[in-house]
């Protein structure tokens, strides 16, 4: 744009040669717009780095869920009660204790059909994480809306579970999801404002 202004000045277009004040204002305006847009690109790229970080976190979460889903499917051909008993024994829990008995009673209620349904839910969650993570890394606006909707949908459940039983793991998960929702809402609003500013500048 600045080069066009110099070319117009040399060729005498728009009366730049005959009107030096208009020429100076046009060049200053163009230089200001170039500086402004460069600053905006730098600021947006900084925001985008956080988007990529959130996307990478979603993909890592998806990998964990895929591994968990595969592990659940492998349990279809095993005796769940026996496997859990061995696990708890290796962790030095008393096999005759009340805690182990309560855990084994619940495990005994999990039949192959329920195990398949649980695995299907885990894989569906992993697929959603892959969709969100890929879209955020590619900086797609639809991925931001999907992540906001999904994370906000699970927040009431997380608050309810946290109210029932407070653990550091639940606190961490809830805080992370809350921060992601707040940041993405802010980022979407920022993009909308930047788009409106760009449209106003183009019209000017």
C-alpha cells in the first residue's frame, strides 16, 4: 500500500503532486494502517499459540481415552472380579477388607454388554476430543464453538461431582475446563471485534 502511494505520487495521480498536504495525509494514513495490522497479526498469533496448546491437550486426552477404551475391550475376555482382585492385592489392600469387598461387588455387576457400552462411550469421547483438538490446532472458528459447547455442557456435572466428593483430581479437571471455556469465549469475542475493525478499515 505504501509503495502504491509512492507510485501515485510519482505519476501525479489523485493530485498528490499538486496537493502535498493530501499526499502526506494519505501516506501517513497508509503507514498507520500497516503498523496497526502488523501489531494485530502479532497479537492474534500469540492468542493462536494458546489455541494450539489447548488443541494439543485435547489430542493427548483423546490418546488416553483410546488406550482406556482398548483396555476395556480386552477385559471382555477376562474375569473382571479376578483381575480386580489381583490388582487390589498387588496394591497391598486387604482381600478380606470392606473396601475390597465393596469394589468387587460393584465390579461383579458389570456384564459384557455394559462393558461394551462403556467402551463405546469412551471411544465416542475420544473421537470428540480428536475433532476439537484438530480443529483448534488448525485454528478453525467452528472448533472453538464446539469446544465451548462441550466443555460448558460438562461443567455442571463436574461441579455436582465435586460437591459430592472433593478430590484434587476433580478440582484440577474442573479448573482446567473452566479456564478453557473462559479463554475460548474471550478469544471468539476478540475475533469478532477484529473482523468488525477490519471491515470498517476496508470501508474507509
